[in-house]
C-alpha cells in the first residue's frame, strides 16, 4: 500500500523503490516498515549482491513535516546500500516554501545519513533517471502494474515455500536413510532395499506432482521468469544431489547384502577338513597349508618324490573349496578379511614352481651329516651398534660440525644480502637504477631480516660455537633462545608481500647490478628464502643429533625438547602464514588471540533452532572449509586459488563464519565415522558437522578445543559463574 519495487533501473544499475503518496505514512509501525523495506531490498540483492538502491519519495501533495518524518524513518530502517533519495516536494506555494526553508536548515543532518535531492517536478526527475525506467505517474514510459506485481510475488513466494518444503522432506528422508541400523540377516536387508526404494520413488513422484500443480497456477507474466527459473534450477540441483545420495545408499545396502551372503557361504565350508598324505589340514588355515607344503618338500627330495609331491598338491587344490582357487577379484571386493587366502594361494604356487624344478633334474637325495664346528658368532653387544658405539660418537660430532659450519655460512649470507642489496639502496651512485617506489618499500622486500641477522650473528652463533667442546649442551642452547626464534614468524608472515614485490621488479637493473657486484650465481629471491630454509634445517639437524645420541645420556632430554620447540615453531609459522591470507573479515584478527590450528575440512551446517536456509537443507554434499582456531574464536573460511598464466599461486581464504569460543561446544564422537565431530554454537542453535582428513588430525583439533573450553570452564568457576558450555558426549549420532 505504501511502497513498491520498480523493474526500472537508475545510474550504475541502481534499483528503484518508490514511496507514493500515503497520508498515514507516519503511523506505520517501525517494525512493519522495516519488514517491507527488507523484503523489497532482498529480492534484487539475491540476484545481485552489493546492488545500490534509489528511493523516489513522492510528497507532491504532502507537507514538510511529513517529508522530514519519512526521511528520518528511511534513514533508520533502510537495510540496503542506499545510493540516492529523490524527493518530489509539495506543489502548493506555502508548503513548497516551508519545505525549502526546512530542508535548508536540516540538510546537513540528512546528508550525513544519506544523499537527498529535492525536486520541484517530475521533469527534474528525468535528469536523474531515464524516462524508459520510470512509470507513467512520473512522466515515464515503463509498463508497470503494482497489483500484477503483487500477484506475481505471491505466487513466487508460494512456490519458494513449496521448494523449501520439498527440501525439508528430502532432508528428513536422507536422515532416515543415514540413521537406519543395518540388520544382520539377508532377508531383512532385501526388505530394507525394497522399502527404501518404494519410499524414494513415491517421494519423487509426489514432488513432481506438487511442482507441476504450482507451475500451472503461475500467471502469464514474463518479467520475473529468471527468478522462477532459478527456483526450478535450485529444485533440480536438490533432486540431483538427493539422487546421488540415494544411489550411494542403495549401493551400500547391496554391498552389505553381498557381504552377508559371502560370510554365510564361508561359515558353511569352514568346518570342511581335508586329509592329504595322512596329514590333517584345515583348508582355511594358512599355517596348515604352509606345514603341508613344507612337509611335502622335505619328504620328497628326489625327482620321483618331487613328482609325487606335485600330484599331492594338485589333488589338494582340486579338493579345496572353490573360493581358494577363485581369482582375487571377489576377495578384493569383500575386503581385507580374506587376504590370508590369497597369501596361501601364492605360497602353494611358489612351492609348485620349486617342485617342478626338482622334478626336471636328477637330484641326489640329501644325506644327513654332522655339522662342522664353527667359530662362535660375535656378540651383538650394544657397544657395536651404530647408535651407541664409537661410530655413533663420530657421526654425532660430524652433525655438530655441520650445524656450526652451516650457521656461519648462514650468517655470512644474511650479511651479504643486507649490505649488497638493502644497503645499496642508499647508494647515490645506484639511485638512477632504483625505481623510486622501492626506496620506500625495502622493509616489505627484506622484512625483518636485520633483526634475524642480529640475533644469529651476536647471540646464537656464539652459543653454538660454545657447544663444540660440550655437544651435550646444544639442546639447552635452542631452548634458552626459544623466544628469540619468534622473529621468524614475523619474517614468514611478510613473505608473500615480499614475493609479490619481487615479482613486480625482478627485472630491475638495480638488482642485476647488485648481483653482479656480489658475484652471486642466484638472484635475490633465492637469498630471501634462506631464513625459511634455515628454520626447516634446524629440525633436521636436531633429529640427526638425537639419532646418534645414546638414550638417557646427558643432554638427550634437552635435545628432544629443542626438536619439539622447533617443530612447534614451524607449525606456528605455517599457521600464521595461512592466517595473513584471510580476506573479508571485518575486524582485527589480533583481537582473537594467537592462532593455534588451521586446516581444511569437510563441513555440513544445520540450524537446530530458528530458520534454516534452503541451500543448507538441500546440501547432501559437504562444503570444503578451511578452519582457523584462535584462542578466542573459530573462523570458517573458503580456500580460493587463482589459476591461469601470471596468477598468484598463493591461496587466499574468504571469511565465512566466526564462532566465539565462549559460546562453542563440542561433541567428540559422531556415529558412523571416526573422523567426524560436532562443533555447536549458542546452545546448538547452529551445528557444524566437521570431517577431518584423518583420525589423527581430528584428535589434534579436539585436544586444542578441549583445552580452550576447559580453560574457559576454570575461568568461569573462578568468577563464580555456573553456566558452562563444555559438553563431551561419548557417542553422538548426527547426519
């Protein structure tokens, strides 16, 4: 009654919304106005995110007081990107004068909230909007009937509800299928297959009928056919996704039925016993088969004996159950349960080959002779093992020398880069070769390399050289300087910006001249990678030192601690490098605390309370999300990679959701998949079913999540707060 959405467009493809003459506009409840404006803006935003809006406020027969009230309410209630408000001011002389004076004194207040233009007539309106985009009441030629638009929207909304209902039915049926307990009896499986198939066909038939009835009722208006087609496409995608889901479910039941039948056949033939040459064997015992073949070989060492043994084995194979002689395909389909039978088959084949060789030769029978005394074997004392003997000490010293020598080389290389490149940026003689923009960006190109150099040249190298005579102290050396190594985190976080800058200016004559003076075979980019390589090298050298260090000896525990510290640092650096690629997060990531974990997962989202978006209801396939766990929040992002020539191969992560850890709970075990767990939010209002790539990854994440929630629990108890969000359920089923 008091607003409408044009099909017309303004500049920059802005969508036009009109607020026509309505005497009781100021009496409209705020909630109702907000709902109408939200609905009108939601329709174009669904098709074109970020779209701008133009409001035409028709107050030609109204007063300044009404205009002022309407503008204030629009500023407070409009939910979209408001590009312009065009006001057709009153036409009466008195109200026009009052409006001009009132707007002049209030203009700054309104302009701060939204751009407002006062128009004297519809002719002025044509200066902002083309007449082809305006209806006849505003002097335009656009064919628009508001009542027809309402009828169309009513039908479309009804169809949208139908699509949502269908999605809910598909979701409910999918949940029923996934939660079905598989019986242990073949006929029950057959009945289940038939029942599920009938339900599936009936559901598809009923849905097709519902859709057809809705389509018949559609009015013959073509202006919004694109929206109708999108709804139909959405329905088609849901149906396709569900078809794939049911196909997999059906296949799973069929395979389970085959497995039950195979196990039944297996149990029937298991007790069968076979006697070969007086030897009692269970045909399914690989130890028995091995004993048979071994005894036959020992019994028949002559040519005739070998021939007799071959005949016995042939008789055994002929009498064995067919499964032992069948190809491996059937066994592979069933699974690893019957791998032993393939091994028995292969072993018997090998014995046959050996016996045929014996049968084809003239072999003298083996005669028993007394064994000749031999020198006693050398004792396998731990003193002679590579890990504990003199060889270990030699290798340990070699690794220590390598650690110190490579540290010296590393320090020299850092110095050459700082003096030969960074320092030369201040050289007036090379200023003509240096692009001006690089002069102000050397801190981006080199990062905090000076800080790294100072630490290694003044502190760490001297520490290591002091361990040359006392190598047992090298582990403590790393542990004492653990905090100093945090400088690498800053360097690595800046690495992507440095690489981007290098790619832009790598052909610069300045860099070529510096490389020539330094007589470096490799370019600057190779030397900028040295700190990252060195950080990785430390953990390799520490592993080598541990390898040749006797257990329990002095300094071994410190070495293990040093290795753990370096591995933690590498993980922290890696996580922080991923963190800087997050885009779209509105806020400071530093406010979330330290990043603890990051990784890619399959994620299903469901809303246990409140409205559920249709695309979530229709999603049977998981979303691929990259999760970042901070001390105070959990971020869900979507990994994106650019492709094509010249594209930046570094992935970026588009921000999607943020869950505050103060409102997070976890369910550690989900029935049906040991790699899945639940993360739920605000008392299960939102539930995120997460599937890790491995069980190990799942447990690592659960450990950190559990630790954060436990710390919160302790903090709440310390503050004498009774509400606790941590819940650990030993076995929870969710689809």
